C-alpha cells in the first residue's frame, strides 16, 4: 500500500527546504581567513571563541543542510510518479524550474560583475575578494577569454551555490536508473555500497558528486519503500543521534585548529573527513526527527510562512553579496 504523507510531514518538508536555504547565508558568511571550507579544512589562525564558533557552524553543525535538501528532493521527485506525467514532460518542467533560473542568475551575476569592474572603487573591492580570479595573474572578468566567460556562465557560476540546482537537474535525469537500482533486489546490493564508497571518498565530477547522489537516492528509496518519514523514531535513538551529532561537530572544530601539533598532521585529514561524515548523518537524523515542536510553531506563524516564499531569492542572491561584504576585510 502506498504511504501518503500527512499535512504535518508536508509542512515539515517545506520548513526544512526553506531553513536549509536560509542556513546557506550563515554558512557562507563565516569570517575565517580560509574562504573555502572543505570537510577536511584546517585553520591557521588562533583558536578564539569567534573563530571556533565560525568553524563550528559553517563546517560542522550546519553541514547537514545540503544532504537533507537532496534527500527531500529525491523523495518529492519519486512521489510525483503518482501523477502519471510522461518522464519527458517532467524533465521539461524541471529544466524550466532548475536550469533556466540557473542560467539566468549566473548570467546576471556575470554581467553585474563585468559592469562593476568598470567603476574603480568597486573594481578594487572585486580584486580584494578574489572572486573573479582565474589564475595567478588574471583577477578580473575583463581579463578572461571569451570561452572562459562562457565556462564561467555555464559551468562555474559566480554565485557558486548554484551548483546545487545544476546537480539536482542531472540527478532528475538519472532518476529512472536510480529508481531501478534502489528497487531491484539484486542491483541494490551493488548500488548502495558503490554510492557509499563515492560519498566516503569525496567523489566529485562537474555535474555529479557522491554526497548529493547518495542522499538523493536515499530520498527515492524511502519513498519507493513506502517508509513513512513522518513516524517518530525511539527517543533513546534520537538522544544518541543528537549527542553524536553535537560531539562530532565540537571535536572536529577543535581538531581543525590543531595544525601546530606536528605528530597529528598526517592524520588530521582522515579524522576530520570521518567526523564530517558522521556529523552529517547524525545531523540529518537529529534535525528531521527532533524538530517537530519547532516546525509546528514556525509553520503557525504568518510571517514565517510568508518568508518561505522567498527561499529561492535568498539562495540565489546571498552570493556574491556576502562575499563582497566580508572577504575584503579579512
């Protein structure tokens, strides 16, 4: 029997879709000198309350948001099978709602950056951010060749957060294959270990990456397996998950500042990467199953429900604005 989501679970999906977008502003707004935090990034700065908190939030507690978004997207896309639309039409709709905004916002950012470089004071601001840098000597869009501008528009947009909707479109394209792999009783025994390996290894291509593919597939599997994601989990399991989530985020953030301990340096990459993966999994579990009261309160607030309508604008606009307001002053 097909499990249908209730009204509260539907609200919960909407809540976390919005919050995950909103948290991007905080994640990209950290004030560490290291401007591109990867799971294994270390910090060559003094350990202070400010630097520790920045790392804890940006590269610890808030890193569950993208995996959760991919899982939600996979679940909702799989649920749309019941509408009976031909796959070609579904992909056509996704092209309009994902890739068209991708190209528009990427193009707007490119044109805006080009025009900003014509005004000397703002040109210096752009130089200070290194946002347009393409190699060691070329720091501005005006230094690009035409094909590099084309690549910046299509492949590496200035609002770098747009990679999510680009990847999501390609996962939608692969949906039939993903659905078959997670449902077939033989294929799943190969597919899941492979996805887990891709995720653990940090597998990444231009349009595909291990983390997104794994959690999108998980969302598809939950829906096709008729798993009621609205059902609560045992309180003891939620408590354990929450403790592990908070502990791994704290320990990872502390370890990131221990680059001065030479004996630890060969192992920091592996420890930080492992803690990062554990933090993500337990973060998704803890936040999804432990947020019911928060969701209920927020979704009954008129202002909050109204704000959810602007989730894409928050997502699309915050970079490069955050970069322009923070990077030059670090």
